[in-house]
C-alpha cells in the first residue's frame, strides 16, 4: 500500500480535490449545486439573454451574411439552406433545421427574390425568445409568440 503523501501527489487526486474544493466553496456561498449563473454578454451591446439566444443569433447573423454573399455571387437569394453552403461561410451542418434549443423555419419566395427566416425556441420564455428576419436584414424578436415581420426590432436590454 502506498503512503498517503504519495497518493496526494497524483494528478487524479489533484483533480478530485479541486472539484471538491469548488463544490465546498459554492456550498459555503449558498449557491445550490447545478444553479445557472446569469448570462454574460459575448460583446458590447449583446442583445441575447442566454447562451441559447446568443447561439441562435449567431446562426441568424451567419445566415444573413451567407444570403448576402450568395445574392452577390448568383444574382438572387438562395432558395434552400443547402444552397448557402456554396458561400463558404455556411456549412452543411448549419443546413439542419434542428439547432439545439431552437428550430429553424426558412421560407424562400423565389418569384419575388425574397426570403423569411424564423428561429423558434423549443420552450419559449424570457430567455428563449423567437427571432425573425428577412432580406432586409433586420432582426426582430418576440417572447410571447413566433416572431414575424410585425414583431419589435431586437435591441440590447
């Protein structure tokens, strides 16, 4: 059997003791285990209220940028999400409509060369709002219902 001092120097013991120390500190500070901390903005003026919203808005901005590139290259907007992979900024994986906490709803109006995109949260609340945009590029948000062209323009809180 190894002496206790030898066991204390192993990397496994160090990791375990660090995790236990963090749990003890949290308990002493009155923070329940598994409690979520408040959202930390990703940049100045970040309008997101949660990490899920930040990811959804990042996806939406990437989509809008890809549509702009696509239109410049082909003379019209992409009619499918998969078409946007030709821009280089939108990956095949991004063409999937399941985005974790959000679902993407994309409509192309080929005859008018316009589009609409809505990101719908799987569970809507104040930290999981619905987002909408179209070829104008203005992002709109709604925390009560599916966002649309009449929803308020997204602004930082």
